[in-house]
């Protein structure tokens, strides 16, 4: 029976409710192909990224022996990890490496990117030149820098001696080993960051610079009042991403120094690796992995907040 | 009706055939066992040895129909490969491991006890009973020793000659060692008198030798408890000696941060006059770097100072173990592979045949090894003859006097968590004294000793 209300509302109110199946079919017909293309990537990340992360949460609370059933041990792994006398050393080294990497590895790409952008000629050449270290295979990179750091015949000490300066022990001294690794890491990776900065710089309107030039602003004033404010969102994001990335440093100390000399380059990530793959203490590796994960998660939350700031700036 | 009856008979006949075939499949599968056996990684210095292994596989399969061998390139040089393979159940069913690995492998139930197999093995009493000791765990034997070593020194004879250094005597001392190192060092040419391993666990392994030579110990068992004792005056003397080699006498390589392979590459490229070696290091120098074996001499470890000083080197070796994750049928097959041609005529013949492989590959069988058999076992003399007849490729090391004395200088590795002790506690102390002239060996060892006691030995049940 048709009600008065239906008569007043008109024919629209009389449209039948569509069954769920047909809604689903409609959506699939719209988005199905796109979902299909996403499926391989989703499967890849699910299997190789998310599943191991989730599994690690269980591993941290177990005594796991590869090939055998795991045993639940509660917080025992966390207690053992936090009681490891090497952990404070590793945390200190990791924070120091991160701090140095941000100090050197942040300023260098920024200055390089701005400098190359300011060039009138040869931009393409320098853009290529600074990116070259990124495409060197890792093993070649490490062999090259081992030679450079050699205290007796290495190129760095030869350069220092040429200028009448004393050579350094580089990787062989606890005082200089970490800084040496930062130097190598910065050299290998600054090109990518510099290129990203240059891409952001190319988005700044030329008219702003022209207007500033007309008003008599020199290079430094143009950088200070136009370039840096425009780059601020990019700087913020890259800074935080670099922070998260460098906190997970492992490859450089593992290959170049073995964590020495005297644990001077032992990092948290390297400890995790040793727990798992040298001592078969997978539970402890999982526990320390979770602690690092929580710490990095907090940093990521800061990064997300930073992203919102960027969006506000763009608007 | 007739058609229906024919159809029914046809269907029944087919079903019967299918059931019979299906019942045969597990029987056929059960008759064939796939055994994962170790073969060396495909590198330059393994070529000849791998060929020998492949030929042995052929003979084994011919003698054991129903067992198919699947070579798994693997070498127990780093543990993580084994852990990953165990987790994925692709580890070899029988493998050879270091003498220090018993507690790790048996404690985690990754290997099976072999007592029941040994009871029925006709060669069980050929083996020196003490040779089993590194792989006894909770009263059971978990490994069969097949080669042993006692660490000693290998030196470059040509360098010694050129620098007027007499070759080491059987009872040389730290002073003689130091004198040789100083005379052979040439800073301008980048030649070091002595190149120790200092990186990772190898650094701790090196210091352990020096501690033993100085008269010290790493771990002792007292009053029902394991005690760390590497903070003793003897251990401090050992670390001080290493420190002096760097800062006082300057006989170490400029880049002293060297691991196992680095040291033998340095030696093989004639940039160091002396290195410690156990067994396989010289293989890198000879087959990897092309060093002439005639230029390599061997010497007992030098005697440390003072009344407690002794000539001592770490004793180790390799043991055959069987994977506990394998099925019982595969474990039985693994035992057959383990004992196949082991120390018998066929083994001697295979050794003789291998000489041809080494000649063809232009390589040497360079490793040093002790066979853990009693001297009167039939195998020992036969083997010695093969080495004599093929001395151009099958290398023997040391005079009779050297070989007689070497076992007397043997000292077993620390029984509890040796690899952890080496890598986490002793190696950092080594690196500290080599990287900082002001480092205090006594303080470093006191601190490391206390931590190792607290974090590891106090937790041993």
C-alpha cells in the first residue's frame, strides 16, 4: 500500500533497495581492474614485509629454535636484552651515528642542491656527477673506501700528509671509526637527497627571484627569503625520513669494521642481526626489534604530523 | 542389462588397477631416500675438493641403491647459513662443524646422539677416546671427529732467509718470536712481521692462544660452577704482549683489522712473515693466492714468559654430525654416508685418485689435519704412503719431531659459549689495545671477565 508520505515524496521514494550482490558487482566493474593490478604488489608486501613484522611480535615472546616448535617465554627475552651490557653502547653509537649523519648528511645535500641550482651553466653535468655514487655497487663502494681509509697507503692520509697534516687511523680508532662511516655513508647517499632538493627548487617560481633581483637582493638574501622557506616542507620530510633510515644503520659497520674497534661502531640493528644470525637467539632478536620498532614508530608519528604541516603550507 | 554389467566390470577393473598403483607409490617412494650431502661452495680453492666429493657420491650411490644424494653447497663458516637452512628444512642431513659447536647444536636439539650407531660400528675403537670429548654433551656423543688441529705458526721461509732470521726451533720463545717479527718487518714495503686475526670472533681466538701460552686459562670448573678466569696476571701479560707488538715494536700490519680470510690473503701475498694457522688457512695462501708451498714453514707456538709460560695452541677440529630434523630413514642414510669409505682402503684409494684431480686443476691438497685415530690403526700408515707417493700435490706439514710435539701443545677451547666469549668479550679487548695506546689491558680484562661471568657463566645449569 502506498502511503501519503510516499505520494508526497514522489517516485524516488519508490525505488527498490538494491541487493548487496549487485552493489558489489557494480563496484567491482568500476574498480576491479585497478584492484587486480594492485594485487601482486599487495601480495608481495603482505608476504615479505607485513607478515614478517607481525610474526616478529610473536617471536619476541618465544624461545624459537629454527626447525623446532617454539616455546612461549613471556617477557624473558626483553629482560635479557635490556640486561645486555652491550645495549647501552649500541644505543649510544646509533644515536651518535644518526646525529652525525643528520649534521653532515643534511647540510651537504642541501648546500649542494642550492649551489647547483644557482649555476648558470653545467647544471646537468653536476646533477649527474653528484648522483654517480648512488649507482656504485655496494661491494665496490666498501672496497674503495677501505682503501681510502687505509692508514698507511690510503688516499685520504696521503692528501693530509701532502698538506703537512698528520694522518688519521680512520676505521682503526674508536674515536674516528664512527665519523669515518658517516663520511662514507654521506658520500654514497647525498646525491639522491640533493636531486630531490633540486626538484623542489625547480618548482619555485622564477618571477619571485626576478622580483627579488630587481629589488636589489643578493644571492644570500634570495636563498634566505625565497629558497629556504619554499624548501621547508621538503626539508622537514627528508630530515625525518633520514632520521628513521639512519637509526637502522647496520650495513656499514658490519662490512667495514665488524662493529669494532672495541664495539665503537656496534649499532642496535647490528646487535639484532648478531642475536639472530650469529648466536641463534631469535627471541632476543625479536624483542630488540620490537623495542626499535616502537621507537621508530614514535618518530613516524612525528613524521605524519610533519606531513600535515606540509599540506597546510601547500594550501 | 548386459551393457550395464560390462560397464560395472570395467569400472571395477580400472578402480582395482588404480588402487594397486596407488599402493605401490609409497612403497616405491619409501625405497628411495634423498640424502642432502655437503659440497663446498663453487670457489677457486674448492675446485679440486669438490670434484673428489662428486666422485665419492657416485661410488656411494652405486653401493647404496635406493639412496640418492643431493649435493648442497654449504660450508659451516658462518652460522647464519645453517640457521636459515634449518628453519627452511634445507640444511644438509649430515654436515661437518667446528669443535666449538657442540653446546649450540646439541643444546638446541639440532643434532642426534650417535651412541647407538657407534656401538655397532666396526671402527669405533680405532678412534682415540679423547677425540670425542669436544662433542660429548650430557654424557652422549654427538659427533664423530674426522680431522683435528692444534694451532701453530706458519711462516714465510724466504722472508726469514732474506732477513737473516733462523728458522724457529721446537722450543722457541716469545723473545725469539719477537726477534723474528722485528727483523722481518719492513714498513716501507708494507710488510709486517706478524699478522694476527683481530676482527670479530677471530680476535678472541687469537688472544686465547696467547693467554694459554702465558700460562693462563679462560674458564675453569670449580666447586660445581664454571668460573671466568681471563682476568688473571697471565692473561693480562698476553694482552700486553699483543699491545706491545703494535705500539712498542710496530710489527703488525698498518691495517690490523683482519679476519680469518684477510690474514691468509696478507700472508699469501707476502705482506706478513708469520701468522697463526689451524688447518685450512694455508689453503687460501697456496690455492687462492698462488703462494709456493715450499716457501711455507711450520712452527710450534712459542713459549710464553715466566715460570708458567708454555708452548700452547688451541685444539680444535671438525666433527661429523647428523641433523635431528631429518627423518629416521634419512638419518640412517646419513650415517651410511658418514662412514662410507671413512678410513678404509677405498678412502686411501680415493685419496690417491684425488691426487690426479689436484694435478689436473693445478692445485694442492694444502690443509693440515690430524687424523684422530690411534697410531696403530690400519688406516694411518696407508694414508702416509699415499702422501709420500704424491708429495707434489698432497702436502704434508712438519718434520716427525714437529708432529710428535704438536699434540703436546694442544689446549681445548673454552667449553662454555666459546664463540660468544671470543666475539663479545675477548675481541673487543684486543681491538681496544690495538686502537688506543693508552688502553689498560688489566682494566679491560677485569671488566670483560666480570661481565662474561655475570651474563653467561652464572646462567649455566
